[in-house]
């Protein structure tokens, strides 16, 4: 069983963008989502932070909304891809653990986003408390924390647990899920066409079985008020503001 970090570095990061489909279309989708969630265009080039940025979908969306963006991820390969994709944009890539947000990020941040199921890749649910407390110290008055993730309170059964992720002439990606009490084991299966034929890569890791109610409770305990929304891909979105800061 690999850790999340090991799994991404050794199995998934080199193929991650394939799962997003058309990258520009995904950026547009996420920009529209952010605007719908109340993230307005910045006229002052305010600072936004993208936690678990991956190849940069949300980072680019925020930059195009006028923000300077600090993009944090633990994957060197995904950060390298982000740097290529954000040339000419005000995006700074930072290798780091999102749980260290208080040490990594300056104060006065207007928007913090943590999207695309990043939260479920934390080691334990208690890590949410550390993350949310750190974000609360970094946000400027009126700032927002925007989260999106998949509510895994329910279970898929039988063959419904097998989920196609991406397919093309040179790669096929799928996974299947194995449910546990507080986690889900994700088995990633990837076939890649190389010069000498098809090569099979596989790996398994655990992700947290988060629910919207559990995340909301921890946000409220950290001093946030929040609203819930629907997000693309069957995800839930939460928009949080600190109650002791002006809105």
C-alpha cells in the first residue's frame, strides 16, 4: 500500500492531466464555478492561494480573474507541468504540504481554494482542523475559503465500483474502489502505449471517506460560516468565511 504522495509520484502524476479531458475547457469550467461561488475578479491583483494545485486548472482560472496566485502541491512533476502551463501568468509554484499553510503562505490572502478532491488525500480527518485553522490566520478580512470534494458517505456496489477515467489512442485509465469504514482504497490501473507496445502500471492508496456534513462541522469549529453548493462532476462545494472577520 503506497502513501498518497508515493502513489502520485510513482503512478499517477505523469498521467493526471489526461483525466481532466480538454484542459482549457476545464479551466473555463472552474472559472465559471469560482465566479458562481462569489469569487469576483480582482481589480487590485490580490493574492489567491491554490492548495493542492495539481497541473494548475484552478490556478490559471484565478490568474485570469486578476489574482496573483501562490500554487502549492507536494508533487514536483505536477508543479513542473503547472509552470509550463502558466508561463506569462502571475502564478508562483511552491512545493509543500498543504497542512503547513500557516508557515507557507503570507497573510492578507483574499481567496484560498482547495478543490478537486484534494481534501480527501489528507492522511487523517483530524488534519482538516490543522488546515482550516491555518487558513483562518492567512485570510484577509472578507476573504473566502472555497472547497470542492466528493461526498463519499454512500457506497457504490458491484461493478459500479469500476470507474473509467480516461481513454485515448495511447492510454487507458480506470480505477476501482474498495470501501472501508473511514477510508476508500483506490486501485488505479493505467495502460500506456510505448514504442515497444502497451505497458501496464498499477497502484493503490487510501483516501479519506469525507462527507459534506463532517467537513462543514470542522469548518464551523474553526470559526467559519459557510454555504453549500453543487459543483461539476457530482462534487459538493463549500464557501467559508471566518466569523470574526468583516464580510
